[in-house]
C-alpha cells in the first residue's frame, strides 16, 4: 500500500489548523488516515511552537517508504528530520502565454504609433519643402513679367443722379414693422408712443409691457428694440411708410 505523509485540514473558516498524518495515497485530503504524526498551526507567530511532530513515528513511516508532500517536507527540513533539496524552476518567473500575447500586442501598437508619427513628420517636411519651392517659383515668375504700361486716362464719369432724400427719423411707434394700428393705439394709450422710450426700457420691462398689451412677448419686444435702434441710426423703417406721413410726424 502506497503511503504519503501529508497535511489534513482541521480548524474553522479562515482559522486553519492542520494534522500531519500518514494516509493512503488514494484517500481524500481530509478523509481517513492511518496515523496522526503531529500538528501544524500556521496562525501562531514564527517564533512560537507552530509545528509539533512525533519524530520516532515519522522516521518509522519514512523507513517503510512513505513519501512526504512538499509542504510536509519543508516542515521536516526545518525540524532537521529530512533534508529537502531546493527546487530549480527557471521558467517559474516567466510570464504566461496570455501575458506574452498582451506584451507582444502592446509592443506592436507602440511600434505602429512610432511609424505613423515618423511618416507624418516626413509628410510635413515634404509639404514644407514643396511650399517653399512653389513660393520661389511664383516669385521668379513675378520678377520675369515686365512692368505693365500705365492705364489710359478714363473719361470722366457721368454725374450720378442725386440720391434720394433720406427718410427722417420719426420717433413714433407707428413705424414699427409688425405693429398694427390697434397695437399702436394700445401702446400710445399705455403711454409708450416713442421709439426712444422703447430703447430706454430694459429687456424685462419691455417684455412685460408686450405681454400686458397682448403682443407676442419677449421675442416680439426684442424685435421692436432692434427696429427702433436701426431707425435711430439712420436706416429707413422696415414697414412701408408714406414719406409725406413720415415728414409730417417728424415735423409734429
């Protein structure tokens, strides 16, 4: 019967405690065993008695051909019962297959980015050289072209017809485009009859006034202010206005 000297776990969850046992190699880890040969408590400090062994019984089972597991062999080596030869696994520290694939992929991406940056730099240099050559060629062509003869004196231009008389600034709300007669009468009745009054009002007050008289609101009131400023700056009113009526309003 093949026998192993191994650890059998006891204790509770997250508080392990091990028995060192001689057991049949076919038995489960924490199953039946032949003889208990000691204990191992990893929760104790290293300077305490973490390992308790029955040295004579262990030597007996070793003489019968029992083989200790690697962890038990480490404990026996610490107690001077059996020598454990150090293992040599040079590939242990090497990265695994997937890690190597990730390293190669990262390296390939870095090389691709470096090549793209180098190509972009070369293209920029070539474009700069081409631009300089084109500029030099254009300059040479300009110098080669003879100076143009002075242009012949053009005949005097005919007198332009007199400009139409500009519409005078009429400070009256009836000239606002989009304001009908009824709205204009309501505005005048509320005490706002002049464009300058609209310009002096704040946006909030003007919007409130527009809502009060039943106009559209803030957008409509902003349009009034824009038109009033245009007419004050000398532009003609957007609404179609009889010039004679405008002059009479301005004079009045």
